[in-house]
């Protein structure tokens, strides 16, 4: 079950960021502010990957709503090889 959840998380994140290497980096290394700075991997390990999936779905839905542009999930800092959660 965890493998299918991980796959769903990656598929959702791919819709926000087409660079798969960047999504991989985000999943493993980027603290997510709304989850008290835990990474998606940490949440998956704790059995709470469903929270990441639900959050990504919410971000995608808000971006699709023209009346309410959604938040940026992450952005690349060109001076560093890391993704920053916003």
C-alpha cells in the first residue's frame, strides 16, 4: 500500500513540477511548512503519507480555480541545488 501511495504522491507532485529529479529532491529533502517542517518522506515513514497526498490534491485544486490562484508548492533557488518550500 505504501508503494501505491508513494506513486500517487509523485504523480501529483509531477503535475506541479515536471522535472522528476526536482520532485525526487523535494520528496526526500524539502521541509514542508504546513507539516511542521517534516519532509514528505518523513511523513510517509510515519504512516502519514495520506496527509501529503491530500495536501497536494488541495494545492492542485486551488491552482485550477481561476478565482483563487493557489499557493506555490516550491521554487528552485538557482544559487543552491535545493528546493525551498513556500
